[in-house]
C-alpha cells in the first residue's frame, strides 16, 4: 500500500508538470521553466515506475529525492524571489492555485510514503529462525 501511495503521488506530480510545461516555456534564461517542468515530469514518472516495480532501497531513495526536491523547489519559488540563477530563469510565482496545491499534496504524500518505506526497510534486520524465536 505504501508503494502504491508513493507511486500515485509521483504520478500526479508528473501529470501536472507535463500538462503545465508548455505554459512556462516563455519563462526562460538559458533553460526554460517549461523544460524544467518536463524534466520534473520525467523524473517523477520514472520514480513512480521504479517504486512500484523495483522494490529496493535505491528506488525508494530516488522516489524520496524526486518528491522532496520538487516540493522544496516549489515552496522556495513560491515564497522567495530567488531571481535568475545561472542558466535557470526567475521562477518566482507568489500565487497558490489548484494545480500547485495538488502538486504540493502529491509531493508531500509521496515523500512521506518513501520515507516510511526507507525506515521500514532499515529496521528489517534479517535474523535466522532461532534468533527470531529467542527474541520473541
């Protein structure tokens, strides 16, 4: 269930970024914001697929990185006018709208699920049958 929720949050993130990308092509420096949205959509889609198909710590870490990274950038560019950073455009957008709210929720859910998966996997110390019986 955790993997399904993580993948669902990542899929929503991917869909919203892919759908909005063309609207942000005009926000550009060397790289357009639309291109960055397409990159986010591709990474989120890949993370969703990996977290479902490849049950590993690496897949869970990738899902967490994509979710937290996207969430952090969204919140930074919502509340702080960073300006142009090298090849990246000024992406400051001090508004909340439905797609942004949905994306924040989706990224937060997928990050939380990936974090739980990692914590759960970290506790999974393998014991032999005798050790498990002795420890109760």
